[in-house]
């Protein structure tokens, strides 16, 4: 009788963490691993569990915010509550499984919740971090916590002064994660201390699963001797390879007519605009975006989650004639469509790897966290996109700048070729015998 490995995955409740964690889960299920997926009640509610495949069990826990984070709750308090309640819940999940004669073989936890590793250690099982951002970002955080904090912090008054870190391209303050910059909001400064906790737990479990692939980040992956990076990405759903497959993200889908609309457009002609699930653009910025899109005179598919905000756009009728505005769409399906020629995005890591695999060049308008660093990589290292220039004073990106960037990306043949190159390398990494496939099996063999 075959003995199945049993893994507990604990994920932070943000969609940017849930999505790659679920995609990782599906990879494990296909390899015969039994998975218990644990996260907050609010996140579990967003997952379509009617199509739960064999071998997957959900174990939600209350983090004190079952209806999600409220505007009056600070990020620091929110994360503190998740740590307090989550640690107790995960300890109970582990001990109950052991008491029932079905103990877990391993625990995998995502970015932002290092407490899960400490719980696993206390319960006597080994753990591995599933890093939901780039290897480059983890390197920067590691250097900041360790020997290079003075270097990174010491150039705060000079935005263009180079920051040279081992294994990474030359950076400036403008390329750093927002939590390490002078402009970091006071309410987010506590994250710097939390990063130290994240790095600290890696001393006992230095092997890290990373949502990247070997050829994408060759030097960053091997930059730090004390850490072992196992690139297993890009973590993407099966729609990229099999158009007839169902979604592997487990999120509910709604029928929209945007695909029918895309079907009427020429190849590589449409500008796709989306800023993820967290970024909330001001009305001034939305108006400038509208100006830029209209002046480009290209068809566009624009995701604006707030329908009331979309309705207040001054040129809404002109926008509807030239393009299509939706409140939600399946990004994987859209990026896979041949009509898409450019992606105007925030630079979140999930969107970054999705657009790399789709082979679509980008205009990057970073907002916070790792997005400025990702923009740097897309523009200067992978050369698949361009980063917008913001207006001094208020940080708004003007319509003429959006138009300039869209035109540059849509017309640049070298950028298109680079996008296609990275697409092919990403697919190669995920193929049978590819580096990411081999690394995932090596991880399973190790546990």
C-alpha cells in the first residue's frame, strides 16, 4: 500500500498569497500528496470549495477578523491578531492530526507569517517557507536585516545613489521595497522589525521554495550562502497550457462578455489595465489613466473594481466606445488571449509571473511593497517593460506619460521578443525534466 505524504500548508489571507499557495497545492495533489490548507475564515469564504479535488482538505481558523480587515484596523494590529489566533489554531490542527494517528509530515508556510514556522518547531515537525515574491526581494530583506542595513539605510537622502548588493543588479532607493524607503508610511515602519523575525526563523529551516525559475533570477537565487533557494515556479494555473482545463485557483468565476469582446480585436492590439486586489487609485489618477488610454487610440480592457468610481469618470461614454471597463476578469484567461498586446499593471509578483509566462510586455505603475523592485527588473534586467514616471509633488502619473509608455511598449519589437523569450524559458522550467519540476520533486524527496 502506498503511503501518501501529508503536508499542512498555512497561508496568509491576502489574495497575493492565497493564489500562489493554492497553485502550489494543486502541484502537490497531482504528485499524490495529501494537503490540508489552512488560512483565515475570511479567505476560505472566497474560495470555491464545491470543486475541491481528492486529497485536499480546508482548515479555516478565525483570526479575529472573519469579515476581513476593516478600514479602522491598522495593518500592525491586523497582523498581530493573525499571529495570535493563527498560532493557536495551527498548533491545534497539528496536535489533533497526530492524536488521530494521521500526523503531518511537513508544514509549508507563506510570506508574512513566520510564526507558523515557530509553531511547527514547537510541535516537532519541520517546516519550509513558500516565498510568494521574487528571490531578489528576499535577498534585499536578508541583506537589510544582516550586514548591509547601514548601506541600504544610508542613502535615504539621495534617490539616485547606487546600492550595490552581492548577486543583485545596481539599485537605488527608488528600486527598493517600499518598507525600506524614506517614504514608507509611519504605520508600516513596524514591518522592518517583522522582517527580522522572518529572516530569523530561516536559521532553523534555510531551505526556501520560491515562486520563480532558475533562469529568471540566476544570480539572486545563489547570492546568499546561508540560504538554499528551490525555484519551483512560476506558480501558474493550468489555463496557460490547457485552454479546456478548469481553474486551479479555486476562486469563484462569473460569466462576463469580455472574452467575446476580445475575440473581435486584432492580434496584439488591446491594452489590458489592472492593478490587482489591493491598490486603490484616486479619482485624479483614474482620470489621468482615462486620458492616456483615450489618447493612445487603442482598444483597452480596464479593470476597475469600484463600479461607483468607474461611473464617475468624466469621459465614461468615450471610454466605453473605445474600450471595455469591467469590475473583474480572469487575468490568466485575458493574458492568454492573442488580442492582448500590452499590460498596464502595478507590478505585484503574481501578475509579474503571469505576464512573463504569457509573453506580454508591460507598463509598470508600482504602488508599494515589492512592486518598485519588480518594475526595476522588468525594465532594466528582463527588458520586458517600462516603468512610468510620476509627477513630482503628488506622485500622479499624467495621461501623456501613460500614453507615452503604452506607445513605447506596443511598438518596441525588441521588448516583444524579450517577452517571448522569457515565456519560452518559463514553460521550459515547468516541463517534464524542467528545473522547477525537478526542484519540486527534490523537495518532496527531502521530506
